[in-house]
C-alpha cells in the first residue's frame, strides 16, 4: 500500500528542513513519496527541498501553488500525488520515528477511510500560567489554538470530533468519494480560518467510510512564542466563531434577530464570568471566559454578515466543529 506524504509550506525553511530530516528516518516502501507544496515562499524553501530530495530514500516532489492558502496548496499536492494513502502533516511538525509504519499498520488492521492521532507540543518557550492545557481525557479547550490534540489512550471512532491536518492519513478513494480536498474554509493569510480539517473528517464519514482516532499515531508540533500570547488566543477563537458560523450556515436571514440576542446574552454572561475570575485571581478561568466572548463575537460577526467576504461558501448540513 503506497503512501504519499503531503505537506504545504510558506516561508518556514528552517522548520521545513527539520521536518524533512525527520521524514528521512521513516521506513519507506516501493511507491511511497513526499510531496511538498510551496505556497509562494520567498525564502530558501526550494533549496531545502532540493537538498532533501538528494538525501532521502523516497522520491521528493516539489510543486508551487501561487493561489494563497494552505487548502489550495494541499489540493495541488493531492492532485499530483500517486499514493493510495495520503499522509498529511505540516512544515512545523516532527513526526514520530514509526509514523509511516504506524499508518501502514492501521490500514492493515482495518479498512479505514481516515485516521488521526496525537499532536503533542514542542515548545519554543515555556507556556504561560494562564494557559491551562490539560482536561479530563486529554487536552482542554485552550490547546486548540496551538493545534494540539489528545483524545485519550485508546483507539476510538472519530465521530463528530476533528483530526488535525498535522497528523492525519486518509485513503485516496475516501477523499475522492468525499469530493476532494475542501477549499472554502482553509487557512488564508490574514485570517485564522480553521475548518478544512473538520470538513475532510466529516465528508469522509458522510461518504460511508470509517474514521478513527488512534493514539499510536504521534507527532510533535512546534509552538512558537507568539502563539503563547493572550492576543493570539483571542484572535484564534474569534476566527473559530466565524468558522463554526460558516459551517452552521448562520448567515441565513430567518431567525437572525433571535441568534443575535442569543450571542449577545452569551457575551454578557461570559463577561461576568471573566470579571469574577479576575477578582478571584484565577487567570486561567478568566482567559477561558474571554475566549468564549471572542468566539461569540466571531459567530455573531458572521451571522450579521460582517465577515462573509473572508469566508467561502460552507458545506450544507455540516455539524459543529469539535476540537476538544
């Protein structure tokens, strides 16, 4: 069973070099390949990929996609790849030594459409005190902006939850049955839209394929210092609200006034929570309440039509985005 490792990159040459070096430690088989989709880099990305192609034991293919956005780059990588399994990761990720072997084993154990696994942190600096990551059964809500994921110690059906593109494998036939890689809610420069992973997971299952979370599939995700700032988290949750509103088709005219009242009340309620937590010297609880406010503001912004120019058309019948 051939595997194509797909990753999009943009001006992260040094991180990409580390990522490709670790991919070079994988066990490759006949038909495997690595496809790097360059989304318009102006640094030394091309030279890094060229050097890796000379060194690695699997073919390394390089393609430029000038349409801005990670989803466009990945769609191009899918189009030129050949593998029966598409293994997605990111340019700032270090995969486990047995990553490809684990993916191959998962498909030998069961007829899967999609599999996702754990995404653990590789800190640039220690996390601040207000960033409470742990929750029952894995990471809590505040881990979502850092693209960290842990759904527990056992293999389980994915269901409404989301696997992350930093550590996801999908059968080509399942992705094709699901309509290909979605372009409407992927990350665009200047935004923090984040719905493409959810759409892949949802559409693959809607097409009748099995999707699982398996903790044996592990990667480490680089967490830069600028993502450990409160401002980044609030901005991320604002855009998460926009993403969820687009998935829910919140822009419909019917019931817009009722939705506005609902989200205004939610903002007021969490503002009171944030104030109480601040007075109690509980920064983690205060931050959680503030992120709820940011999410509600984003959802409301899309509902009222203020941010629709930044978002493509959503997927009919989508369920709620769930990264817990």
